[in-house]
């Protein structure tokens, strides 16, 4: 079974969203789901320990060329998510995507178009896309 397209997913969300049809409800649920993603990532560090952070200054300078800066940049993360943490984070990201789709529905915005325009922007601007 293949994954649904963004358009199919957005349509499915429209059919399923019953309780939170108010834009204010959806915006706050989206924000709450985003916080849950962040919390799940934090718990994989602080409770499970499958990943750890070792954050330091990236050491960029104004004279540095972009390709050198790209090679030098680090995620500060060490280790890999265990299956349990991966599943929890994936689930929280799914809820976040659900509410983003719901917000798109209420605002009459095509999620597929959002992704397409952002991909075009990334292709056009490349490393200069600092958003």
C-alpha cells in the first residue's frame, strides 16, 4: 500500500475533523502538537538517552565560503533514535501534520501547493534560503 498524497491526506483530515473546526481551536492544537514533538525529542535525550547533544559554536566566519560552512556545520546530535523513541516522535509529527492540514483546510490553502512552492524556493535560492 502506497502512502497517500498530500492532497489525499488533506481531504481525509477534512472529513475527520469534527470537534476542532474553529480556526482558533486548530491553531492552538497545531501549536500544542508542535510542542509535543519537541517534548518527545527532548525525552529521547533526557529520559531514554538514545541520542545526546553536544552543542558548541559552529565556528562560522564572514570570510568562510558557503561550501566550507556547509561541510563544517554539525547537528550537535550523537547516537540514533531507538525504535520506541522513533515511533513516539513519528506519532507526534503525524498529529502535527494533521493539524497543519486542518489549518490549510480552514484557510483554503492546498498543502501540496505549500510544499511545491517551498521546494521551488529552495531550488531557486539554494543555500541563500535562510528561512
